[in-house]
């Protein structure tokens, strides 16, 4: 329990100062760990995008050949005439032209009906299950990426090997003895730390000895001040364009930060970020369509940025949500919490581009929800074992069937 309290404390401290508490000594180490770009292209990297709120997978990857889909969603279904067809059975929401182009280039894999046994329809609990890779009746204090960090050795066992672009660290990146780091915008960090108040507060560090949490915060602030100029100058020298002008919360801005880090030669192995707003109980179409367009456009731009520098060979993007939505629409032109969903993979060297498995079965349901066919930990295990070259069984607690995806 002490670990969770400490994590909660640090998250709230980060939020209260505008996101400047970001484990700077580790971040500074990340900048110092840059290597020549010709070597950086050889490092395998995983980029995880979390769609928070429960994305409706049936209106993202549309089963347009299935009449039952249109019967149970008379006002919500995506018209057959508008779908971007990927196969004779499924196609993309029409706003996702970027993903359609990636599919044509064999850079997109769709894994249907991903979930877990005895699913939980609560946002918080289901997200904890996905982030910790636990069973539905199991409660873990560490995340699957955090445990991956714990499994590393030597110079690789550093917090900057997993970076979340966001205002606080998610459970996924929390480990036992090493944890990933979170940041929002290095440019804003630099600007915030020019204020005298932070330097004054940092000087009282000596007065809080004996309080481990406060000692940690003040020590972190001191290290942040010392490294802020270095971070700003280093990124400016790399030609990074994200020091100003980013729209807060936009996925395109978050992915721009990640692509700049990758293109700068960071040794970081896992990047994590999120897009929120998918809890579409009412008037779903305009809300979800806007978000899906943002997702498709932002990821397409991200891949284009990496292609310009030859960095796409060893980068895989995984996109998931904590659950899907119910098959039938509700009375408010939306959908309620469901179970199984799509997981999308994007990359240049995918082993199974296209559709990995059959479309979801809309007739054989679990209380109105899609049944899972593939355990999400099989996806994680395949990425850990075959992309990040690690022991998936140790990290996930047991072996899950591996998929031929990377």
C-alpha cells in the first residue's frame, strides 16, 4: 500500500505544479543517452496509445457486410456507402483515411475480439486490468511496462527506457524498483522553471529531512531546475518544434514529442500516451468521429515523421481501449459499456498485416456484448517476446499463447 500512496502523492504533486515534477534526473539521463542516428534505428521501440473511455470498436472497424449490425444500430451504424473497405467483411470509419492508407501499405494489423475472461465493465477497474495485465479478480500494484523495466539489466535499467507523454504516470509504467517517467511539454517545463518561486521553494529542501515524500519532491525540484536549461538547449539544437505552440491534450502534439525523441536518437524502448473522450453514451457519432479522425491523422503524421528519418523499421505502435461498447445502440444514440474490442498494430515490418483473425460474431454474445477470442496478454506477450526481446512469461506472471504479429 505504501507504493500506491507514494505514487498517488507524486502524481498529485505533478498536477499541482503544472506537470513539472517529472523525475528530471532520469529525464536528463535520457538526453545524455542519445546515440548516433544510424545506431538508433537498430533499437526496437514500442509506442502505446491508450483510447480512454471505452472506444466503440464496431464503429471504428465496421462490420459493414453484416446486416445484424445495421439492424441493432438503426441510427448509429456507419453507412455501407461511406465505409472505407479493408476486406469483404470489415472496413474503417470514413474519417480514418490515414489508417486506410497505412492498411494499403501493409503497415496496419487489426486484431478482432480482444479481451479477457470475466470482464469488468467499470472504466477504472478494466483500465487497471489492462495496464497491470492482471486477471479480473487479481489486484497488482505494478504495470506490465513497469515490470518490463524491472527485467532490464545494466545500462538499460533506467527510468527513461519508458516515457509517458502526459501530465501523470499511469499504472502501466509503474514497477517495483524502477518506474518510467512522465512529462508533458519540455518547452513549458523550461518556461515554468524561470519563475523565481520555484528556486525559492527548492532552497527549503534541507528543512524537510525525515519526510521521505517531501524530501523526494524537493530533491526532484532541485534536479529539475539544474537540468531545465540543458533539456531546452538540447532539444532546440535538435530542431525540435514542440517547445511552443502545441494544443494542450492533442494527440498530434504528444506524438510530435515522441517522434522528436525517437528522431533525436533516444535509447528509450517504450513510449506511452493517451487520447481521451471515448465514453460515448449519448450522441456518439459526432464525438467518436472527431476522435477517430484525430487518431488517424495524428498517427499517420507520426509515421510520416519517422519515415523521413528512416526510423520506422523497428517502431511498432499498439492502440487499445479498456473495453468496447455494447453491440446494440441505446436510446440516446450512443452505446454503453461492453467487453471485447479491436487492438490495432502499426509498423513497417508486421508479420500479419491486414486482419489477424475473423470478424467479431454479432450473434453469439455475452449479455449483449462481444465475446473475447484473444486474451490481451497474448498481444502483450508477443510484443514483449518478439519485439522487445524479453521474457514475457516472467513479466506477465505466466505464459500466454504468442501471436504471429511482430
